[in-house]
C-alpha cells in the first residue's frame, strides 16, 4: 500500500477544518440575521422603522424608539426591574430547593423514595396552561395574586422537577467516599454538603439557574393571569402591549427596541456562565 505523505495528510486536515468553520460560520450568520435586523430597526427613526418596503440599514441614526419605551405605560425601567426581580427570586428559590431535594434523593434511603421522585417528575407531563386557573384560585386565597413574589412561587413549581432531577444526578456523580471522609473528620451533614459536595456540583447548579432564569424571563402567560396592576408587569407583557397598539397599528421601532432590551440580560448571563453550562448538563443527564 502506498504510503500517504505527511504533507497530503496536513492538506486534507486543513481542508476539513476550513470546511467545518465555513459551514459553521454560515449557520451562525443565518441565526444572527434576525437579531441583527432587530438591532438595526431599533435605531432607525420611527417613520423609517415602519415604512414599507423596509430598509436594511438606517438612513439616519435615532434613539426615538428607546425614548418612547421609556415613557410607555409605567416606563420600561419599571418593567425591566420587575422582570429582574421575578427572575432572581425564581432562580434563588429553585436552586436552593433543588439542591436540598436532590441531595436527599441521592444520599438518603426512605420509604416511598422512588414514588416521590417519580411523582415530582410527573409534573413535567402536566399541561402548563391547564392548571393556571386552579393555581390562581389558590394564590388568591393566600393573598399572593398581583404579586411578583407570588408569581415567582408559581414559576418555581414548574421549574422544580427538572432542577431536582438534575441535582440528584449531579450528587450521584460525586463519590460517597469524599463525604464519608468529611464525616470521619467530624463534619456535620450540612458542613459536608456546603464545603465538599456543593463546590463539585457548581456546573449543575449553574445549569439549573440558567434554565430557570431564561424560562422566568420569557414567561408571558403566567404574568398575564396573575398580575393586573401595571406597576407589577414584566417585559413580555410590555412587548405584547406595544405589539397590540391602538387600532392594531404596530410601532415596529418601539417593539424591536423592546426586544433588544429584553435580549441583552439573557445574552449577558449566558456568556458569563456558558463555561459551566455544558459540563453541568452532561453530568446531570448521564447519571442515575
């Protein structure tokens, strides 16, 4: 058999790598096009943003669409703060409960353990919209309707099954001998959890937090039902309100300016946490 020359091998490898990057770049550009279009439209003048046929690039730079959002309803700052508070509350409560429940399912044996865990996962199969009205009645009896905190509790309920599943699998990926060594040294269960187990499952916690943040940030239906005070509204409600403008006339400039503002926090969070995301998702999915 003829021996392949190293130069030919390197050439084929370079061609394969170049083709891979070219195809990846084209796919990335296709996905980025709607975002780029949204950004460009948001910095056009209102007249240009709404004209037909549309223009690709702004003929004149304008922040009028952002200025309109600042004065729309309660002001976009109020809606932005509400969305941030709602998302942070949902993330913190979900991560804390998921960690404790996941540790319990992974490390303790008790009667009905499998049944309880299976019941927790069954929540994933329940149609989300079908139980919002019963939940509204329950939250109303508790005095938690029209409250960002009450809405956060509702969103936590729907995020917990995935969070508990991922945390249980993350804890099961940790050798028990590490915790047993802590117990031998006199550490309590809580200290063992805090100083030995938690640092090892940070990627899983970040994954749960990231999924929860994105879900609560983008949530529209639950805020629509549970909130009726404009000062409590979140960004998705603002965007739909702008989209449904008076007489059905859509201000595309203001709408796309709102979309840009809504995208930035999610993009920032993902960029900051992406190095944990893949490892946490893989560790949590391949165990158990």
